[in-house]
């Protein structure tokens, strides 16, 4: 998405959701959420409307009201959920934009869903995935961005599914997946599940021939079990 100059906007201000004034130029000075950016150059200051905290002027990059002196302004660019310059990869947390230690900006690629990879391994939401050692093999799952796969693992929310048979794994209904021998709710395995009789019911509920599951937990309350057809 292109950069937008604040000075080109009506009233020199950008108002985000819930009527919050995010960026403003007033009397030749730049403000973010009412706080002055003392060193910002108002004439050149611009931001990306979809990213409320990131801006830049002719000299530096800003995250909210913090001047990011370590970021190379001219090479700074977006890469999916990540940001790059010519010497680092960055991930935006709620209150900060931080360089990812040991990430390789020359080979880094965004995979969607918070996943990323370089030639040395995988990343999820700015954190190194310790079980993914071959980033060149990591790829997202287009049907559900919570998941990614490499040559040996399936990952959900950045965590490997325990004991999964990568070759047989597939998405099931709801937030469930399985490999023919195991059923998972997100990254957790259902205990002692009979895969042959397992089926999804609704939401986070599923069952096999003898057990009722809520998420990855066995539901034992007789009244709740009766609601789902168990005697």
C-alpha cells in the first residue's frame, strides 16, 4: 500500500477507527495520537493508512512517536506482516517495531498468517520457530493461515503438532485436523481418540464412539454428554 502524506489530507489529519485521531500536522509540527514528534519534518511526513503506527519523513522512520534511528529509511519496506531494510527484518508488536535477531533480510520471505522464513529457519509472529531448521522448505497452508508445513512437521500457531504424520495430515472440519491416526484441535492432540468413529459436531465439539470432546478435552459431565446423544 502506498505512503500517504499527512499534508495532503483534509485538515492535515488522519482519523482511524472509533474516531481516534492517529496522525495530525498542527502549526507545522507532527503529532501521533496527540503526542508531539519533536524531530519530525511535517512537510515530508507520510504514513501507510493500514498501519496506524508506522510513519516516516525525509530523514527517518517512526513507530508511533518513537524515532527509529537504527532503521535505514531509504530501504525500509513492507514484506507481508513483516518489515525489511537492507540490514534487518522487523516485526511490529503492539507498542514497538523490533529487529528480529539473526533473521536474514536478504533471503527473508513472508508466508502469510504471521509465518515467515529465511534460509536458516522459520519464524512466527516475529519469533524463531525452534523446530523448523530449514526455512526454504517452510510453506503456508492456503486453506487456513494458522498452519504451515515443512518436510517433516505441521505447525499450528507456530507450534508443531505432536507425533503428526506429515504426509497424511489434512484439515478437517472446525478447528480440527488429523493424519488418519490422530486428531488435533489446533495444536493439541485429542487423547485416546478412535479415529475411525470420530466426527465433528459443532464449534469446538466433536466425538467418537465412546467419548465426547470439547476442544482437546474429554467431556465427562453426564448432562452435557446426554445433549450430544450419549447415554
